[in-house]
C-alpha cells in the first residue's frame, strides 16, 4: 500500500503571476515563492506549458504547446476540438496531473480556456484568456 505524504508536496516554484489578471508568464517582481503544498504550483506549470514552443526546453523536447500560435487561424468546431485535445494532452504530461478536461470558447480574437485539473489533493480550475501575444490568468481556484 502506498502511503501519501500529508500534506501533499508538489515541488517548489516562484510565482509567474502575482495576481489574477496579470499578463502571464512574467516573474513576480517580489519573487514570491509558491508553497510546495499549494496546487498553484501545478496550475502555473500547466499554464506555462501552454505558452511554450514545443522543443524549446532542452531537457524535455516533447514539452510545450504554444496555443498563441493558433489564435490567428480560422476557428471551426474541429479546430476547437483539436486545440482542446492538445491542451489536455499537454497538461497530462505533468506527472502531478491525474486527469484533465478543457473547455474552449473563441470570440473577438481571444480564446478563453477553462481547465479542470485533478491532482492527488483534488480538482481545481484554471481559466486563461489567450490572445496572439498574451496569456492572462483569469481564475485559479
């Protein structure tokens, strides 16, 4: 039987968004650490992977799906489905993510992405607003 640590630790990180609504990713000027027991560590890692070019991380060449590259194309139901599946696949590359769902809505050259991520501690929601030049975190709960 596997015994899980109490509390669950997700690893250490410095926040890449100081407050919801801040353009992401950008280091918090105060270099605020995120507690290793806070699932926000996972949320930030998933969000960063969605604005990272595949192959740009030398140690993990299969990581990254820069959704900003998709914004200027024609959005059809098929394209929304493909983007949704790509987002889920990218999130599941993080070993701390057990399951994931994503819902997308495109309007006015902005893609809103709602991601529900399940970890050992439970499920949390991450909502991003994505344009061709920015990723904004709207909600992380």
